């Protein structure tokens, strides 16, 4: 039954994209044929500079050539063909015989976006005195757009020639990326404006700018100069070629593909952070037991529960089988219902993935050429509503995932909710150290912005272009906002990983302290009362005292260590007196009993503090935490601590200051950073893909 519900899991889809990226980069080149472009290849070309070439398979080349020939035949037969010998949009009632000039006229009307000197000048000094923002797309988005448009017109329905397709591919191969305005497309008759700047680059326009060279040696010059620099002529556009290249969904579907590549990983990250948090709070792994999902067979919930349970496999920190820590009999919603919360988001992301994957390999311009019938059809495949649908779902899913990260992080930081961890997850005294308090505030700010971004874009459609484009998809705008949501959730994910790893270290520190405390409590109890109690009574009393000390310890996390140790011992005294009075009533009036209690109180208060400081100091240099973690948590913890290089935060000692020699102080031989500095390292690792492999392996 479950196999029928889940045809492909979200985890499998995410792994497929990751593997596709790796194969493309390792293979060294991406071949396009209009049918098989993947999200992994999209990322490989746009972000990793993987070269592209048009397939030389005869069936593909013939289809392209046949579409050009079929259009020529329709022209010879005297048909009025939209955008070939008619005007555009609401001006389609005009007619012309100047078909080549008409294509340039289309570019003229569409190259209307706003760019500033900050976008079109390599020398940024003094070019942005007004403090204006950049108004151009990131180069990666443009490269992805060029790749997708080349792929879709290669399907042979657009009357765009092989030479025109190769002209765009040549720019990709030569690292020549058009500077494209960020705003101005409504994604109705396709992404007309952005694609017009791409076509303007191959046309060699002296007022279309391009970025040349890699990231380290970038230069911005005109398209005219760029074409001369690579020894190629400007492209002369044939009938319908400008229209065929601009009249499609390439920009929105390309950006949507880039969005989904990261959104899938953030969905996995939410499951990973859930597992880390369950361990840090010593939650109950039975919340993800297969039985719960089987009796409510929602596919996404089934997968999320399975993933989280696999992530927790082998953990020594989680509770199972009805065994729970004192307090709540079951975990709060942020842990206990995590699979129910995440599951529907996985389903939506899979649907969005299918919609975008189809769009990357579909013909989306107008009119379409039917080469078999040697005719043409006017329609609306350029209407990118399927991409809008994918992005609206994805953005809302990201908001839901971000909300879970926010609540889990907040509960881990709050001493009233974190099952005995220190307030604000400080490693030292909380009176002068507030480690995660600022992070908690940041998370609230991120969550507010994310919630705003989750609002639909599609409900804000405005009539455009002589009422011809009365309904328009706003797909690129929706994709832009969804990429912003990806960025915000990545920030929240970085914070969550930092918080979770700190909490895990503190939890293991606490457990090791309790282990060290056991023989100590036994010794002090024996020293104080060994003369009046039998050995078995000492054993029983010390065991009960240890339980009382542990419970008192978790309830005093807001206190500085010295005060805390004194208070913990004071809280055990009523129990100790009652137990001793019960066990040795014959010496109820004995001065030795009072003296023994006093000695026990003094010795224990002082030595508990010493013992905790020793355990804390040992934890700074040990790798003990990994020994307690489940398989997935271990992979993610090692990735953060070792691969990214973010250490356990030791408290106020971490504050970056200059030493007496004027150089930055070191801590245990390493550099100090602000808390934001450490989180920024995790954020960059997330966005840069450095954590992807560890994230995927954590669910094996």
C-alpha cells in the first residue's frame, strides 16, 4: 500500500539532483537536446561553469532545421503569422513585409528595463554615489536562463536556427554573461524583457552590457566589444528568431529550478535539525514510530518520520519505549508532530519539482511550428502559471519549515522548555554570558520576514499591454521572492545548526558531570554517615541523593555556578534529614547526625563546583559528544565542528578582543569570532553546498 502512495520519495529526488550536479561537473560538459535537461545540470552550468553544447544527433538538428523551413514555407504561401509579419501583442493588427527589421523592433520595445551604473560599470568607485541598489540579476540566474532557453527552442517548434542557438551557447562557453534587469517581467508572454537582453547580447548591441571573465577577474563591457573579443560576428536574426527566443518561460523556470535545488535541501535540513533537537532535549524517538504513520498513511508524513527515525538510529540521548524524563509525559508539538508538519511540505515540493522539470524541457513560445503539418498555431504556452504554482507552493513550504526551525530553536534556548540545559545555552555563568539570546532575537526577525514573503504573488496580477496581457503569471516575481525565502530559511537553518550543536555539547557535558557526580556523592555520603549507617544503607542513600541533586541541578540553570552549587545542596537537605531520621531513629537527638549533615553540605557544595569546572574544561578538548549521537546527528555534528570548523562556544571568553601586543587574542590556540561570525560560516557552507553531502548521508 505504501509503495503505491510514494512513487518517488523527496529524499530520492534530492539525491538525484545532487548526483546530477556531480555527474555533470565530473563529466565536464552538459549536452542539450530539448528533452533531458535536469535541475542538477542547471546548477552545474549556472553555478559551477560547466560547459554546454548542443547535441549533434540528427533527429534534433533536423527538427530545428525543419521548423525554420516550415516557417519559410508558410511565409511563401502568404500567411499572416503573428510576430513574423504582424505587430506584437495588442498591436498584432498591423502588417509588415520587413520581417528581419521587425525582429529588431521587438528587441527595441522590450529592452526597457532599469539598470544603474553600479550594474554596467566594472569600476564601482564613485559609480554609486546616490546609494542606489543593484538592479541586475545575479549572473548565475542569467546563465541558467540562457541554458534553459537554448534547450527549449532546440525542441524544433520555434523556427530558431541552429546558428542562433549556438550563438547563445557560445556566450556561455566564453563566460560572457549579459547584464539583465532584475525587474520588469510579468511572465505573461514569457519573460520577454530579460530574454530581450540575452538576445541583445548575441545581436551585438552597443548598449547591452555583459560581464566577462570568471569571478576573480570580472569586467563589464558592451556586447559589441565582447563579440569582437572572441572573434565572432553579431547575429542577424531571421523571421521569428527574436520572438522565438524571448517569447518563453526560460527566466522564470530557470530560477525556479535553482530555487528547488536549495529548497529540497532545506527540507532535509528541517528534518535533520528536528533529529538534533530531539537528542539535545532528550526527546522521545517513538514520536516517529512507523505505527503512527501507518495508521494515517499520508506519504510525506511517512517519509519524514522514516527519515527522522533513521537519523536518530543509535542515539544514547533519546527516550524510547515509554521511558520519559520527569515533567511532560510527551514532547511538545515542535518535536512530537514534526513529521506531520514536514510531511505535506515534502509532497508540495515534489509536485513543484515535477512542474518545473517539465517546464525546463517544454516548448513555451508562440506561435508554434508544426513541422509535420507544415503549419503554425497561436496559443499561450508562454503563460508561466505552472511555474507560479510551483513557486507559491515552495515558498509556503519554506515558511512552514522555517516556522518549525524557529520554534525548535527557541525552545532549545529557553531554560523553561529545554529540559535542564543552561539558560541561553551558556557554558559559563549566565549573569555575564548570554550566548544564544541574540540568536533567539535574530530568529524572530527572520521568521517575520519569511512569513511576509509567504504571501501569494499570484493574487497581485495587473492588466498589461493594451489589455492583451490581462492575466499574467508573475512567475519570475514569484520565483524571486521564493529565492529570498530560500535565503532567509538558510539563515534560520544556520542558526538552528549552531544552537543544536551547542545544546548537544552541553547535554553531553551535563550527562558526563552526572556520571562523575555518582562516585563523588557516594564518597561524601560515606564519609559523613558511614559511622552510623550500614554499607547497603549508604548505597541506597547516595543513590537517592544523586537523583535529588540531578533534579535540582536542572531547575537551577539560571544561576551562576557557585550560587547554583550551594542552592542545589540546600534543596537536598530536607530530603537528607528525613531519610536519616527514618533510618536511624535511635540517634535522632545525636549531635553526630547534625554534624554529619553540616559536613556533607559544606563538602558537597564546594566539591560539586570543582567537579563541574573540571568536566567543563575536559569537554572543551574532548570529542565525547559524538559518542552519544545517533548516526545522522553524528554526521551533521562532525560536519559543523570539523568540516566547517565551528567550535563549542565557551562563553564570554569567546568575545573577540585585542591583546596587550595589539594582536587579536586567541582561545585555546584558535581565533575568536563573534557569534554571528560562526553562524555566518555555517550559512555560507549551506548556500555553497559544503554541507550537502553530509546532509544526504545523515539519512542513510
